[in-house]
């Protein structure tokens, strides 16, 4: 498995991967989907293009040959903190260890490239199984909750008004 920064030419395949893993019937093949909580899109090509162009962000791709099998978005927050988002694994490959590899590569990247000493993420609070997965990998709930961007269609169409994010953090 190779881990490389995404380029603009990767956007069509990257967008298709993210949508297949988070939304709709294809997402149900894997265990990390949000299809029961959210409809609509997870992201769009313009948002991915903005992430790739930003000086303080990178999307790392997991590639097997030319195929994109997973990705993760990393952002420099400052003060030794980095943010991890958009962790995606092809639903057909979930439970094969790629998510764990992406987390490890993310932690190494932010520590070595940005000199971060901690990494944080937000996970929909109602996703207890996913939060437990991250806790088994050393992430801990901070106790902080952040609002879900209800009404912003770019982030999906919530099927409940109770969605909010739990903040998890890990020293790196």
C-alpha cells in the first residue's frame, strides 16, 4: 500500500470512493457508513479541490497500484494540534486493516511533517460503534460536543435533528 497526497486529477475517483463509503446502498456493504443517519452527499468535487489546494491541509490517498482504496484528510490546526477527517475505506475492503493503516500514516505524517503532538477528530455522537473503534486505537473522548451543520446541504441531509459531533483526541 502506498500513501500519497491527492492531486486534482484524483478528484473523480476520490469523490466516487467517499460517496460509496458514506452514503447510499453501496455504503451499507461496509460497517462505517452514515446512511442510516444522513442522506444526500458526503462531499463534492469542489470541496475536495479546495482541500487539495489549501496550504494547511492534505488528503492522503491509500493506493494499491493505480486504485484509490482509502483516504484521509489532515489539517494543521496550530498549537501542536492537527485535525483528522474524511477517513474513508472502500466498503469492499473494510475490516481488512486499511483504516488502522490510514490512522497510523496520519499520525506519523502530522508528527513528522507538521510537528504536531496531538491529533483530533469529530465523530457523529450517535455512531457509538465507530467511536469505540477509534477508542481501541488510542483516541479518547474529550467531553466536548460540537454542533452538526444542520441546514448545510454540502454535509448531507440529516434524518434526525439530534446529530452532533463528539470530539476525540490522541497524543502523537
